[in-house]
C-alpha cells in the first residue's frame, strides 16, 4: 500500500475486528507495509494473526477501508501489516441513523417477532427482541416501516448478544442483533432518505435549542444588569 494514503502519525482511525468497532484508535507509526496503533487491549481481543479492518476519512467520497493482519501485540500497542490496497466505501453505504422503529423478524418454522431498531444503515440494522433465540449466521426476513414506506429484505445475523433480565425478578431473554443485508437500489434510496431526513431534523432541533438557550442567557444577563 502507498503509505501516503494512510493517516499520519498521531492521527485517529477506526479499528474493526469483526466483533467490535473502536472509533478513536491512535496511529503511532506508519511505514510502507505496516502501521503501529496504540489502544487499550482490554477493549478488544487481538492476538498475532488476527485479521482487522482499518477505516479513515476519504473526503466527500466516503472513507477508506484497509484490511490487515496483526503481526504482534506489545502491551498497549499492536503492529499490523497491510493486505492489498485500501478501498473506498461510499458515504451513502455507511450513513447510519434512526432508532425506535418497529421491526418484524420472520424465520422459517418460527413465530414472527416484533422488535425495536437501535440504528439503521443501507446495509445493516441493529435491533433488539424479547424471548428470541438467535445465532450468528442465521437467515431471516426483516420488515421495517420507515415513515410512510415499508422496506423488506432477506438478512443474515452478523453479531448476536443475549442477556436475561435478573433484577428485580428473573425476566425475559433480551437479544440484541446486528443483521447485514444486500439492498436493491429502490429500498436503499428509501433508507437513505429516511436516515438523512432524521439527521436533518435533529440538526434543526439542535440549532433551535441553542437559540433558545442563548436567548435565555441574554435575558438573564439583561435582568442582572438592571
């Protein structure tokens, strides 16, 4: 890989080991074939031979994605050798948002279940369900109501975490799932519009809240000056 494409020493990158994403990992040193990163190894399980993906901004085009193999682990540092060349992930493919929407889970031979979305992108969704036993790699059909439109697509469970409520009494099994899917362009546009609309609304609300806060501070200052 051309090292000039990789962020300079002291920059920050995202590290994905296939089970967890760490968004703020510091770059210590970059050479033509390797990169040394600094991170708390208690945050993620990595050993020599682990395959990871590194990501960093690529301007308006999206972000770079670079696969590598861990060469060695030394206290709070890891050295990674690059595999191949970095690829561009288009911005629209990883824009993420939403949360709170209902999601229908359909599996062959199993009763349908309704869960709740944590967040959504054009290629994945994170959601939780009650009393649903899922395993990574399990195939399913997912259906979501996004505003006035419905999207439905086959998906595969990528990551699954399960915990049973214990307090104040033993309760239902809560399952959090990250599912990945391939979208056709029509449904991709529906998701994209929906997520960007929510983001735009959130920005407007934040601006309005800041304006109200500034107005309140100005009124308080004026009252104190009287």
